[in-house]
C-alpha cells in the first residue's frame, strides 16, 4: 500500500496544477491553427509556382510537396482528438483534464 500512494499522488499532479491544463490545451490549439495556416500558405505558394514551371519533374516535385504538407496537417489535426479518446479509454490522467481537440 505504501508503494501505491506516491504513484497515486503523482497521477493527479497535472490536473491539480494551477492553469497547466488550460496552458497545454491552448498551446495545442495554437500549434494546430499555425499548422493549418502553414498548409494554406504552402498550398497557395506551390500552386502559384506550378503556373510558372515548365519542366514536368518540377511540377511533380511541387505536387509531392503539396501532398506532404497536406499529410502533415491531417496528422496534426487528428492527433489531439485521437489522444483524447485513447487517453480516456486507457484512463490516462492528462486526458481527463486537458482538452486536446483543436476546435
């Protein structure tokens, strides 16, 4: 029983910290918003460059770059809700008090 008490005290440390859950949630929402804006900038810049490139290999490289940016943004947007759902299923202490959904 003595070995369990310190562990139980540590599991609620994040939730009981003053404003830490709100800071973590705000940081995640901020980075998600910046990632979405980055996708828009990269997508528009690559689309503009596609208009002025003549060589097919350059156009393929730009299309690959756009796809990579889209994949990165999808991962960024999906990770928060996935952690929230998986964390609540696995009873992780951070998932109980921190909202990681970007909306």
